C-alpha cells in the first residue's frame, strides 16, 4: 500500500472536518461553552457534566488523584470535583474524553490493542508533563497536562481511520514520523479548537528538538514524551525507538537532579495516570 498517499487522504478528511465521535456531541459543546464563561455557576456546570457519564466519571476520578488531592480527602460527587479541579483542568478532561472516544470507536481487535497502548502512553506523558512543568520548566502545569492529553490525537485519528485503508498499520510507518503525524495532528487539533500556544508546543514535539536547558512548553512535552515508561506504538511502527533515552536525560534543576524530582513525584504521576486510564 502507498502509505504516504493514505496519510494524505486521512489528513485531507480531517482538514475538511469530517470526523465523527460517539459521545453526546451536543452535551460536550454545552460543557465547553459553559467553561468559556467565567461567570458560569458551578452547580449549572456540574449538572451538565453529570449528564455525560464518561465525562463525569473522569472528572471525579481525576479530582481524587494525588495530583489534585494531596490530602487524601476523597470526594464522590461531581460538584465537589468541579470545585476542586477548576475550569482550566476541566477543559483538559473534556478533550480527554473526546480523544478517548477515538480509541473506543476502533473496531478491529488488533487496532483496539494498538489504540489502548497509545492511550496508556498518552496518560503517562500527560501526568509527567504536569510534574515537569511545575518542577522543572516552570510552565503552566495545566497547559502541560492538556498538551500531554492531545499530543497523540493525530495517532488516534489514524487508528480510527485505518479500517478504510487496509494494511496501513501493518507495514513500516516511516512516513508517519514528522510530516505525516504533524499534518494529521494539526488538522484534528484545529477541529477540536486547541489554543495556539498548545499547537506551538506540539510543533516543537513534531520537530523533535529538545532545548537544553528545557524551558518552554514544547520542551516540557518532549521531556515527558521521552521519559514515558510506555513508548508510543506508532513511533515503534515508524522505526523510532526511545529505548535508553530516559537514562541519558538527567538535568540539574535548582541544585536537584531531574531523576530525584521525578522519584519524589512518582506517586502523583502514578495516581494521575491511573485516573486517566480508568
């Protein structure tokens, strides 16, 4: 199969906005509009979120993670979770539900396994990005969390469309790395209304250049991607291996090594990753 031609066709579909998600799109749009209104009452927003089961479960789960609940005081209702997380984190979770639905819409068992591995990678990168932003690069942790959630969105769309292009995921995906991933990812992210600052960080990720010292949101994302214990299966299909990269990255940050920062934050990362994967 001509993989390059197939990727161009998939990207063109995304650029035309021809994407279908199995969640209740109207509820998601109403939640997004409410989040754009800083004066939206919390009880009104909570009712909207509660009407979408997957979103409400994700909101409560993340609110109980160590990242947002260091005191260990558990909550079990959506309104308390909304109050704890805040609107910025909620925007990320709305997008996470949309991305996760791309995974759920995959029909082939083999492709579903591939999508599941990609989501596991995504969850690790998002959790690591949040910690790295706060402790290393001094970026907005919630922006980094959001960037981590959406950084493989083009890959999820590729897997979701694979049934229409038999064999595309069976061979070498070398043409996916770089231009292919960037074009498809860019189109899907535009369709989701992702902010320009996040797109800029993702362009740095697709470019693959990690600045030293790491200071930008793009650097944050690159570090998280390279330090993730679970590699992207699409990168592996493209012949890109991060094996051994993590061992080579140990930066000095304010008299503390990156490895010790991550070790101290391991429980936070593990808890947030588990909440995203559940």
